[in-house]
């Protein structure tokens, strides 16, 4: 992980961290229901490492419970 | 042998045509590979254009997706490819990003969705036009290891226990107290920082804190927020983050972005509803 040094008070990384990306692509974005083949909210992320990685799991569980 | 079964992966939706060139037949630069490695193309209906890719059902159909989403390497690769296409599209003009793994059985179903959701999608587009998303994370700055005991922890001399074990416990307790109070201070700072950044943004969204192991830092995360910021105020926003970092030594701040407006594309009140 590289960090910019131009502004010592705030650190910025050059490469996108997967955990930041998953926050956005799994919990953000427009959610479409209906004709899609599978809603990600219907996927039970059972792999422990994956559940830990995806901080948005709680969001997914909530949306699954709401639509149930 | 039968032809491979295909389905359609949806990346983003844009307003059709205009100076951005979002139109059926349009394409994203060829050097941006989609999730299935194929070319990315466009489907239009009702003044909207969807950015899509034909994908192999054996990897991206419902059953395969359910399995593959559990595979961290696949998820990493696919999330990055999804993001790369959305970013390339966002360079052309405003786009509404779709959640990962939005897959249709046919192009006709995508066009049907554009017609059915046209009003929502147009209003999402107008909400995010000329804006970008910025991520701000705050981590509690750990106190120095050899910090002196906090005043309230200095025991009454009359009851002070003796012996190396007791001294260790006392030192340990002082360390824990110092860490706890520095975390409380960090959480108060996080609230103030968030309140301040809300004033520099159009809207905001709070995400759950990331686990320390996975965030790549041992420090406790006390803020994980996304802000929708107009492009003309982007420099002002970054400057505000830098000022806040200086003004709040109990936290370290990390800024990410600009991101396509992932966290602000759906209507928070209705997006999750069927």
C-alpha cells in the first residue's frame, strides 16, 4: 500500500482497497428487483472470511429481511 | 454442441445520447475489459442507455453467481472489473451505477427495466449530475505505549497494593484507561468531522466500520462515510478534510475518491423495496 506524502495529515492510497470497493458495489448502486436472475440480497455469504470482509453484510441482511 | 447460453450483466445507466454519446451501438474504450472479458455495449430505451456486457451463464447465471460470490478471488476480480467499466462510463458523463451482480436473462429484459424504472433513473441521474462521491474514514490514533497513568487511575496511597504483579496490573489498567479515553475522544472527533463535512456536501451516507484486520490498519475505525460533493466544491472538500485532520489529533483521516456516485444513486427510502 503506498501513501501520498504531499499532505501528511491525511493519507491517501493509490490502489483501491477491496474493502472500500465492496462497501460501494455491494451496498451502494441501484438495486433492481424483478426480472434479474438473482438478487445479491438473496445470497447468503456463508464463507466466514467473506462475511468479515464485506462490511455491508449487515445491509444485505437487512434488505433481505425487508423484502422477505 | 449447443451455443453457449448468454445473459446480460448491467453496469450502469446514463441519459441517452447528448454530448456524452451514450447510445445503442456505443461502446466503452476497448481497453476496458468487462467482468467476462468481453466488449461492453449499450442498450437504449425511453431516453436512457444501459451499459451492459453479454456474459456466460455458466459463470454469471443465478446458480453460478451464488457460488462465485463466495469466492474471494472471483469477487475481487469481478468487483474491480465492474468498477473499471463504471468509471470509464462515468468519464463520459453522469451514470447511475448498478449494484454488483445485476444480471438479466436477455437484452429485452434490460430494455423493459429501463422503461419501467425510467422516472426513478432520470431523477437519480439529475441528483448525481456534476457530483462525485468521496470516502472519508477516521481511525483512532492509539496513545503512546508508555503513557503515564490517567490522573483518576492513581490509587489512594493507603490502599495501593505492592509487589510486581500488582504493579503490572496497575500499569496495564492505566494503559487500558488511556486507550479507552483516547477512543472516546476519537469517537467525539468523528462526529464533529462528519457534521462539518456534511456542510461541504450535498448528502452523506454512513457505512459500518470496517474490521481492523481487513482495513489493513490495527487502529479502530471510528468513521466510514461517503459524501456526495459537487465537482466545483471538490477542492474545498479536500481542503476541509485536511484542516479537520490537523484540528483533530485524536484521529487519523483517510480520503478516497473521486468515486462514481455508488452510495447516492439509489433512493435510500425506496431503493431496497421490491
